[in-house]
């Protein structure tokens, strides 16, 4: 396709991609009784109909442990959100399948079903216990954000960076156990020291599911260039988010998002780049990135900026699928 492919060509190309979104908070919306996947609604950002319109292939769903439940009710809260996830996925069984292993995921994608990957955002949910980690793996949890912004039993979150604290002993054990289970380690929200500790000891590549570039926007949740380079060296991926505060413009927009893509591409190439919308976790969305219907616009924007079809396939999803191939046991 030429650089100025017609809209029809762009949509045709987009339809052939596997779009992967590394982060949304839709389980929380569902737990409140809003934004249920099945019923298309005007509120929220993610539902089946809009995912289909946007050509989503794989959606990561994070069970975010809210502060009010920490620390003592974190595990119960996580289990309840897992139940919510199952209720949602079960109600959409004809078009949506839970992603458990790569063979099944590829088969379901081939059969035209979308994939829901379950994860937890906040290692508090482990209650300091590796047996809980192994059990939630059996419950279908395939990624874990080691921390949110606070400190927990695993590490300091980014909100505690002043302490210089990284992984705890238990955090080390969790990383090793996640490596042997074949679970994806998510380093969004962790302190910088925790980021470096994990990168050093993890045998598998990791993801940073929703963050952006510090060089373009000095927000503590964003990764500096050294972190992006190290992530790339370890074959990890950065899910560039749509969070207006992380994009760093007065009016966040698709163009501003693409600037972050350009920055990472210029630094380490495109293989480290993924998308991590943070849909249903943000109140404001960038202009042009309003909900799950937005992905063809990103594809079009990438074509306009001169990325090759192969690079775009990677950015839109294949880079994450490649990481899943490495991390998941089967
Ligand atoms: Zn988050």
C-alpha cells in the first residue's frame, strides 16, 4: 500500500492486523454494574461492539485493586473481580474467549473470536504468599502488575520512589515463580529501582503495560530513555498509553500519541512498541482516541508517518504476541 492509501485500503489493511491492547480497567466498570461488555453503551470505553468495530484481537483486562481494599482485603477483592471477569466473558462466549495459552489463543483468533487476557494490577492480591500466586495462575490469571503506586510486599510503587526501594525478598521470589509459571510480569507503576531489579533477575521479557516517554512528558509514571533501552534489550514491550497526563500536551490527541511512538522508534526501533490504552481507567481520552473503535485511526496515523506495514503489524499487536509466545509455557 502506498503512503497515502485510500481509507478503504487502510481499513482493509487494519482488518488483517491482530490488534492487542495491553491494559484496560473495564473489569472495574463491570463490577460497578456499568459498561458491561455485552450491552453496548454510551458510557465507558470498552464493550464487545466497539471492540469489534475497532478490530481488537486481544484485550488485556486488569483487575485493579483499589486503595480502600488494601492491604487486608486485597485478595478477596481480586477474587471477586476475577468472578466479574468470568461473568463478563461467559456472557460473550460466542465472540470472546479467555486467553490461556498460545495454541488456544491462535486457534480462537483464527476462528474469528476476540481474546480476553486476565491479569491483576497490584501484587497486594498475593497476600505475601507464593501459593496464592500459583492458585491465581490456575484461575487463569496470566499477567500481574507487581505494584500499583504504593509500596506492597513485593516492591515499592512509583509513588514511593523517594525511598529508592526496589524489589523485596518476596518480590524476588514472585518474579522467579512467575518466570517458571509462564506469567507476564507487568512493571507499569513500579518504582524505578524496582524496574531495574526486576529487569536484572527476570529470565523472561517483561511488559510495561501502560506508560509513555519521560523524555516527552516528565511524569513519574513514564519511562526514561535508559529504561526504554533496557526494556528493548530484554525484548520487553512498552504499551504506550492514552492517559492525557502521560502524553504531556495541553490537549491530548492522536498526534501526541504518535509522537511517543516516534520517540521510542527513534530510540530502539519499533519492536518494543505496543499499545496500552488504559481505557475505562481514564476520565478524559485524547481527541481521536475516544474508545475501542479508535484503532484504525492509529493504523492510518502510522501509515501517514511512514511506518512500514510490517512495523505497524508489530506495533498494533504482533510485538506483544511474540512476547506471549516466549513467556507462556504452551
Ligand atoms: Zn494503572
